[in-house]
C-alpha cells in the first residue's frame, strides 16, 4: 500500500490540526483489508501508535490522546484522517500514516507537527 500523507505544521498549544493520508494507487478492496493508523515519533523517542481504525470504523487510541484526537476513514475514497484538537507541546513529533494487515505494514512519509507553548 502506497500512502501519501498531508497536513501538519506549526500550531500554538490548544490549537487544532488535521492530518490526512491517501492511498490513490491502491485497489479499494486492498485498502479495506488493512487496519489504518497514525503513529508518531518525537526526537529521542520510539515511534508510538497514536490511533488506529478498522474497516468497520472501530477505533483505538493511545491514552495520551483520548478525548482530543479523532481518527476516521473513508473507504470509498481510500483515505484516513486524524483530527487533533487541544494540542499540547508534547504532541510535537513526526506523524506517520500506517496500513497494517497481519504482519504486513506500510508507511507513508512523515509529516511534522510542532506545538508551541
């Protein structure tokens, strides 16, 4: 699965950003067979799962973002988005779109999110 991420940028604490990820070259049925997710990696830290969503819309969130971030997917358009509200400085990281099916994982290019205090 080839993934193209967009969004990100610089925002003040308390602000919002929306990340989007598309798989335009992927057959719809293949996209739908993957759990889609967003990971992030801050400087000096390991990459961590932020949120994931199944084909049917069942979502899972890291405790640190529950109630602030919302993941969604549009299966017909082969896109997944991450709406980030009430951003905090420790949300600063490079965010990566991910597609997972069994042991197979595909990554989009990272997009920088910087939250200033």
